[in-house]
C-alpha cells in the first residue's frame, strides 16, 4: 500500500467550478472567494494573494517595514517567515519554542521584549504550528504592553478556533493564510491576508497589483502607478478551486480530528514514540509525533512500507543562510534543536480512508516493536 503524506479531497464541485471559469461563465471568482472568506472567518477584510508567501510579504509592506527594523518570530517556522523580513533588509530575531506545541515560547518572547526595548522592533510573526493556536490572550496582551504589531502565520490553521472565534478574527493586526499547505503537494496556489484595519487592507490591496490605480470614471486601460508594488493577484482558476475547498474545510477538520483520535488510541502504547497533546481548539492540520531516537531511520522504515512522512520544520538557525548571516550556533535554541531531532509528521487529511489509517498504525507499531 502506498500512502502519500497529503492528498487533496477533490469532487465534482471542484471540477464544475473550474469548468465554469474556463467557459467564461464566472465574472470574478476571486472577489467571490474574498467575500466567502470574510464570512467563513468572521473578519472584516480579506485580500486574496497568489500564495501564502505573498500574503506575508504584503503584510510586511502594509506595516511599513523598513531597512534595519526587527521582527520577532519562532525559530521553528517555515522559511517564508524570515524570508519576507529579509527582503526589506530587516532582521528576523528568532525565539525558541514551547516544547508542548512547537510554536513560539511566549515566556521567552516576553523576556526578549523586556530586555531589548528598541524603536526598531516592528512586529512579531506568530505561526500556529499544526493548527494549534497559541495562547492568543497572552500574546495580544504582550503586544499591547510593548507596542508591537502581531502578524499571525495561519498557514497550518485555516478553520482553527480560539475561544469560539476562528483564527483570523481573534484580534491580530494581520493574519496570513496559505491554501498550499507547507511541505505538502498541492494542486493549487493561493493565500489570503485578513485584517480588521481598513488602512492596512487598502495599503495591501494597492501594492498587490503593482500599485496601479484607475480613474473610476475613466477607461479601464488608463492607469497610474503610485508606489512600488508587486504582482500578487490570485487567478480565477485558483479561486474557483479554493472556494470549493473552503466549503469542505470544517468537515475536513472534523475528519482530521477523528483520525488524530484513532492515532492517539492505537499508538498510545508504542514505547518509542510520544504523541501530541490535541487540545479542543486543534484543527489537526498536522499530526506530529516524537521518535525517541533515530527518527530518520524510523521514517525510512515507514517509507519502505509505502508511508510518506513529513518534518515540520528544520529550525531556522540550522539553515545555512541564517546560520552564516547572523553567526548562529547550533545550541542557541536548545528546545527547538532537541525537538527537531525527534519530530515526525504522519499523514492526516480528510481523504485518508479507515483502511489506510489502520495500515499506518499497524506499520508504526511494527517498526516500533523492532527498535531497541
């Protein structure tokens, strides 16, 4: 049996929606998706982008990030997070992680802010790893005390809920989503920038398409360029596909939570692995276990059985560019380093069948049994 790390759930609805665009029967699938997204999340403004990285880059533009500014982020984040900061010749400052949820350690974040007050500190980018929201009440209070903006990287947290509100409508200055989840094969590309701030929204909207403006009373082909922007618009084809996927999202989360519960029950006695704590707000977009030793050999044995796994993520201070640029040492972030050596992401997605789940569990137990 071959089980990919991720496989999209695609039905006749997606095929029909794409065909409607190709046949010219849809005027603007992009605008329709933005309206649907604001309704789904419960936010005031939603701006579609070409991918999740462009949403993060637009967020940095919208908060007016400048050369020499500093942005805090978890050392355990997708490379796009510090990358968008560096494009402004600003400096990403890495913070170690909470060993329980693999996201930024709020104690260490607050300690850094307490010890390093500077006008150059512009924002904190917070990633909700695996779909488990961080303690947002505390995060927003920290931001208020120290006067920094909060940009949430919700690439893993579409549909995740915090105290009754979906991520994107909980109080961040900006929340960025990706429809091509990190390190998973995807059939589409797209992102979304969400905010309650009209000024941020209008700024990002302007810069999304080359900062081009049009005279509302004039001809469409008459335009001006008023700033330096980018081409970060989403296609109607991607929007049509994503719209149908969005309709499935809550059902997908429900199924992912079911799969997580099965993993938790079936693998509870496996002595060489540690299972994640699944909170009530967890969307289970990833299921990350810890292997006590020789994680890579464990993954290779699963691969030999046809089971593809993932790794979320390689700590940023171990990547050549950041290690060399900022003279970072391997042991600078001990929790992230220790966690990185053990974590392994198992397949978890709505189209995973009960038969496949059983095979995954049986295979893990077999590999586990033969380890010393």
